């Protein structure tokens, strides 16, 4: 699978770290769920390419090409069904945020170091 940093469109603005800082963990997840609900195909209960294309302007993604949108769909579609369920969407949003991924990696490393020190 391609690195998420390579698939980020040139005009993508990463607001997730700012949202995480202002909203906290629970608030950020709630906002991601709201974003999913804006993009979802109501009949299928998942985000399809068509629903993403149709509703992407609501999230400021109207400048993305069809290829960019398809790339995002492929990047997040872990089960290979051609659509994004809510969990896949949330994971994709985190993966498309290089800064948030770095911060998450740092926090995980700190937690593992603390756990290791307690174990020894």
C-alpha cells in the first residue's frame, strides 16, 4: 500500500492537529463522525466515490480531482469493498495528517518506554 504522505494532494490543508488541540480526543472523534455523516451515501451507509464527489464541497474538498478522490478512497478502503465505513474514514483522516501521525507515534513511544521501565 502506498505511503499516506505520498497520496496527499498538493492543495490538502491539514486542520486535524488544530482540531485535536481545540476539541480534545472525544471532540475530535465526534467531529470526524460528523464529517463521515456529511459524506455518506444514505442508502448504503458508507462513503462511496459518488457520495464523496457529490458532498466533498461541504468539507472544502471541491478542488480535488476525481483521481485525488479515488486515491483517497483506495487509501482508506481496508476491506476492499470499494467504499469507506465509519472506522475506515476515521483511520484515513488520521493517516492523511502527517503531524497528527507523528504526535501519535511520539505518544505511543513514550507509553511503551514507561511500560518497559515498569516491567523491568
